């Protein structure tokens, strides 16, 4: 997959103004309006969880508002805003709490749950791990996709930026499948990278957004994508080149290419293996000024604070991982000095992994081991489910 973008793409960074104004200004600098004129456009924010924008979990609604204004002025033929949530989250509730539903109503634009459309299966050329993917037909049928993520550290992917944000176009449980992929001999060449990182690059090989607007108004550091700490940054970044924009934002938050492997894999897939921030047209002085190293998402850091719990994660997705970490942060200190408890989750957990008789089998992926401890069904269960189970 060779990139058709300019050898030196433009990435625009704006800072210090209202979110909607910065989004419009960044788009005006970095994106040609003629690529929008007469086209059908999907604006794809990050609303995977039910949360409010002040927490850095979801895309800021006023960034979406600025994108909508710019797309309208550029002469789009049709505009929809859409996303899908992780399994178990009510998308209608998430759209309301994010503030983005109100923005779409203000702009008289439809907001769609991507999972409610039919699936379309796409074949991946030269795959790293995924030979085909099922995506929402909405994403496939539009002419232009604008990926509008919020910057977050991520416990499995390193960081959420524009490429990772495209995981929301995957159809229903296809999102979860990306966390449970088994490696194959024919992909041995790529085996030094995690299967999830390779899957994100493969997805973008067939569903690469044509425009990205990255929300850095309130970002998340630490235990993203859900239970990290919000950090105000007040930045919006835009480009026609998703890879370039992600590299700039990766640099801005002080992460290396090893910290976010799917970005490097995407560069290789596009035939740009050595592509770096030096190859991008941007305001380097402003990038240097705004550079704000943030804490990585390292689950071990949280579990280490609670040595009276044994955490066993084998091939779990972000949903159960976030539930376990949120339980520890919210209720973990209540169990200091009590008998140890094991919490096991992920479809890779086996009988050999169960070390304690007092073991929580967290989530549907552990159903085959339900006779080995306390089984909590759900995809995912919620943190209070663990507390209730331990208090019985």
C-alpha cells in the first residue's frame, strides 16, 4: 500500500483559542476544501465509552462543532456524525453524555450508531495479521471519513490517535476480535509486534481516513482509554495525512515510536518506513513549545499498588482490563490486610493460571472456568460487580 499523499505533508497545530475556532483554523490550513465539495462525509469522533468531555475520555463536542462548520462551508453534499461504543455500553446514552448529540442537533446533522448498519467485509492486502475485516456499511459507503479522536494514553495500543480511532468503524464484536487474534506461521515476519498493533495497521490499510482532526483540548494520561487522568492541553491538530498527524501528536506527548507500534507499522505498510516528524511541514517552534510528556498507560503500575490482589490478564480487551483497573482504583484499598484475591480475565486464561480458590472469573471470556471461582458474566462486567461478588 503506497501513500498517494505529498512527500512532505502538512500538519497544522492550533493552540489557545476556542475549540471550534481552532478546529476550523487547523482544517483551513492543512486541508484542501475541494476534496470535500460535493462529497458525502462521515465525521468519526471517539465516543467508545459513556463519559463527559472534561474527563478526556471522549472527543470534545466543540471540536466536532468546528469540523461540522468547516465541512458545511466546504460544500459537502451530505454529512453524518457516527461512532460505535465498546460492547456493553449504550451508545445512545454515550452520545448524550459526550455532548456531541447536542452539537449535531444544533447543526441539523444526523448522528448514527455505526453498529446499527449492516456489516461489509473487506479484504486486507498484504496483511500483518488480519486477512479481512467487517466494517459498518456507513463507513464504507461515504466518500470521505474524518477521524476526530481525543488524545489518550492507551493500555493496549500505547496511544489513541487518528489511526486507533478507526477501530470504531469495525462492526460490533469485530472490535473485540482484534484483541483476541492468534498468530499464524505465515505472519512470522511480523511476530515481534503484538497482534493488536498489527490489526490496527491492517484496518487502516482498507479504511484510512482522508482527513484527521485530533482533539487535544483535554487529553488523558495514565490508565487510558477510560480511567486515566485528564490533562488540559488546549490543542487541535489537523491534516490530510493521518500518519503524519499521529506522528506529530506522538511527539507532542513525548512518546517514542516504540511506545505506539501501530504507527510504525502503518508507515511500513504505506511504503514510508523511515517517515518522521522531520518529513512534515509544520510549525516546529510551536510543537516544541507545546511538547507535554504524559504518563504511559501501564496496568502493572496500578496493580502493584494493591499487592493483596493477583491480576491475571491473558489476551483481554480494553473493556475487562478497564473494569479490573477501575475496581482497584475505586475499591482496592478496602481490601488491604484481607485474604488475597485473584482476578482473572481474557480468553487466554486457563486452569493453570488460577492460583487461588478465591478467584474472580471476570467477563464472558472466562465462562469455561466458571467452576474454578466466582464467575461474573458480562462484556464487560462493571467494577461494582466485583465488589458485590467479594462481599457475598
